[in-house]
C-alpha cells in the first residue's frame, strides 16, 4: 500500500531549472522528504504497536475481552500517533502554506504572506527547549511583527538535523511557491 505522505514528490529530486514542476498545483505537497529522526521514531512506535497488538491477541485468547479491547485501543493510539508524526511538516499548494503539527494544523493563504525568508537565529534542537544557532525559514503574515514569527523549517528539527542541503532545497522550494503565488 503506497503511503503518499511518507515521501515527497520525486520532482524535487531532479536538477531541472523548473522551481514548481507540478501539473496539479492545487494538491497539498510536502516539498521535502521526512528526515531520518522522524522516520526512525515513527518506526519504533510502530514496532511498539506491533508488540501491543500481539499482547492484545494473547489477552483476548485468555477470555478477557474487555482488557483486550483496552490494550487494542492503546495500540491504535500508538499507530495513529506514529502516522501523525510522519505527516508533520510544511505542506504547500496553490492555495497557501500549511504547517502540520502533532495536534494542530495551521494554514496561511498566499494572500496573507508578506515575506518568506531564511535567517540565522537560535532554533530549537529537535523541538526540545534547548536552542542552538541554526537557520530557520520564517513566514511573515500581514499584521504580524517579524519577531513574533515561529519558524516553518529549521536546520535542527527532526527533518533536517545534519542534512543542510535538504534544508536548503526545501527552503528554496517554499520560497519559490511564495514567489509564484504570494505577494512576496
């Protein structure tokens, strides 16, 4: 079964001069592949879920259906969490840019975008409270002060840690979408 949210479109792997190589630009796309940290954590969660599902089967075979249902529910929550973790990131389309978090998703239409820029600044390391110096791609909206802007992408998040070139390609792709559809 193909999992389209797991891989970015292959068009960003080419070295063509076309910045936006898509036919269907209304479809939401992630302009980069998920990083190894994100995929590794999701794989470990799915491995844990398989053990919990196996435990649910064993519990069900011992004639305790209510306990088996509870353990099955825990396994399903772990699976949903792993899939949501894989879906996290920045998605773009002709309608705007979408930042998918673990619990919340925020969409900004290109009409509201004033600037998309890459800057050196302190960024969170793997989303933890510890900050390190790195690059961040920020999106400034109408009526928003530049210092109040949370970064869309950073060089030290789960997708781009130790993958500087991947960050540069993803930032360039988001900036190209902004230049094509926004007022940037």
